[in-house]
C-alpha cells in the first residue's frame, strides 16, 4: 500500500505545496494591474528557482517554477504554472514535473495540481502520479500577526499501480514578521507563517503530521520553508530556499 509518509514526501519533491506567488494581470499598455494577493505574485513569465535538502545537509532537489499564462482581471484571476524538479547541477536529470492551476478570488488563493514522478535511473517513463486540491493563503489584508485559520486539502496518489486518497487538515498562524536571508537575497519584513498539517489516508488506520514554517515576501512570494514530516516514530526535516527569481533584483 502507499503510505501517508510517502505521499507527503512525493508532494514535497514535486513542489506541490504552496509555492507562493501573486496573480498579476497585464494591462493593455503592458504594465501590471494590482496583484490579487501580494504574497502570491504570479506575473506572466515569472520564474522562481528553489533548492531543497535535509536540515544541515546538501540540497537534493532543485525546483524551477514558471508562470506560463495569466487570465482574468479584477478580483478573479487564474494562472497556469509549470514546475520541474531535478537534481542540482544536473539539468538533464529530471525527477518530476507538475502543472498547477492557481485561482485567486478576492485575494483568496487555491490550487489544483497534476504532477508525475520520473522513473528510476533516468527513465523517461512516469513511476507515479499525484493530483491535489490545495489551499493557498487567505486575502493579504487578513495576514497580520496572530491571525489564525484552518484549511483542507485532498490528495490522490498513484504509485506502482495502486491508488490512495489522502485528506489533509492544516492549522495555520501568522507568527510575525522578521528578516530572512536566502541565496536569492536578504529580505526584511518577511511574513512568517507556522502551520501544522495532519494527513489521513482513506481506508487506512494511519496518518502523518507535517509541521511548516514559511516566510513570504510581498511581491516576491515564498522565499523559505522548513518542513518536518512525522509518521509514527519516524521524522525528517527539510529546508527549501529561494535561489533566484526574475522578481528579485540581482545582488
């Protein structure tokens, strides 16, 4: 059977968890309208590169996020985002890919994800697939220190011919604002979000717990995430950082 812990790991590797951005619609004159949510900047053509690895260790995966299109105007917008996961320093060694449709409705962000993992040893075939409905952040004006909210996700994973459905319940809190440094730069006044998520696999008496600390920067998006996954007596902690983005001025 497919374990909840394995599903959680697959989600992280595929870059499916809250990649961060703001839906920005282009005006007819080529400028940008006001973002739908400043902590989710997703302008047409926007790019972000992240690296993720174990806490205190070397990066194991590199994730490239690209906004392919943005539609809509005003309070409702939709963006198509492509994500590719590969081994750092080996552009041809693809580990997975995903397409995410991001919806923004009056500042509230939600995502529909379709992703696949590559086969072993560089195979061009897919070894597994994930589809998910994942919530993003609430409207930006609500995101003040101390604000709390809950969100739900639904994850369907297929691996080695077996399919499992997992429900996630996430409790979130704005812990404050602080300065954070990552390879892409040093950012003051970053929004710090602390979350605890429980993943429960349908039909199975098992669950996994994920603890997140995330830092978001206005008009840049997610710049850092620390994740601890617990399943039974086992746990693993990873760190994901922003390496580069065309929304950040060169250092």
